[in-house]
C-alpha cells in the first residue's frame, strides 16, 4: 500500500507506542477528534495519545487508503486492550505541507 510518509510515520509511531514521534506528525495547530473529544495543538495531542497508548496498547494494520487532494481516509484494523478489539476504524486526515492538520477517527 502506497501511503504518504506522514501517515506511514504515524502508523510506525502508534505501533511502537511512541507518543513523541506520533505527535511530530501533526502541525502545531492540528486538531484531533476521537471518542467524542477534540484535542487541539501538539501538547494536547501528545497528552491524549500518551494516555491512549497506556490505556489501550492499540496497534494499527492499514487495510485501505483513499486520497482526494489534501483529504484522505485510512481504513485500519486496530487491536489492543479495549472492548471490541479488534475493530476496523476510519482515520480521516487533512494533510498540508507534509503534516497532519486534522484527524477524525470514526468507525
């Protein structure tokens, strides 16, 4: 599967539970929406993913990728210590200048 570098980097960071590398995939003003909550800016995103990594130990396996300009959707199987694992989630990205501006995680 041919993924943009920033998304490959994000998946590698997630699968290694590296919250700093994960956060570095985002712009300074990025926004993440997941589990009904919005996380704004790198500091908030780093706190969110660090807590999520400790709580869920989630890893991602990319299944399908669709790109349309700056917008894209990654379908990935996610497994970890959360109820219903594994689950297929959609990661809706907005990518600008090689960094993630927004990420919305949906099922």
